[in-house]
C-alpha cells in the first residue's frame, strides 16, 4: 500500500489503496480496488464533512465523477485533534487508474465552508508490478 497525504486549511487527508484480486474479473475488464481514508482535524475548529467529490480515471482515460452527501452515509463532525476513518471501493475497466477529489467541509463555529483536497492516488493491480 502506498500512502498519500494532503493538508488543506488544517485538515489532513491520508489515503491508501489496495487491489481486490478476489473481487476482480480481469477477463471481463472489471478490476476492483479498495481504499482507506483517514481525515485528521489539525485546525482550531470543529468541522463537519458535508459532501464528497471524486474524479476516477482509468488507463483508457475514461473519467467517472462521483459526488454526493457525506461519506458512507455519514456527515461526521470532527473535533480539533480528532480523526475520522472509513473505507470504500471503486471498480475500474483497466488494471491501472487514479483517483482524486475533495470534501466540502463546514466550520461549525460560523458555518463557513471550504474544500479539503484529497491527494491523488494510484490504483494499480498487484500483477502489474510483477
């Protein structure tokens, strides 16, 4: 697993990705990847994760946009010094791809919002590196 990290306005996002061999079907151009996300609040304010925006690109240069409220059905409030972790997954039509995006965060003190950027990370099937 390669860990990617990016900090925006005191919000640090760490991502690691994995190829899910047992869920993939290479002969059918279906490659499953899981990823784990750690969101750490190093700011002075409570923040709430409101929305997500993902750009997912495979090696055919096909781009899929995924956006919506929260993450895995939650809109967590993260206090200063605390973290929120979750895992999710994404299928690709190719064994190599990448993802990036942002979360819209709300400062609880005044309701202002900002984008906390998700670092771009690679999705690479294990057999590619052999």
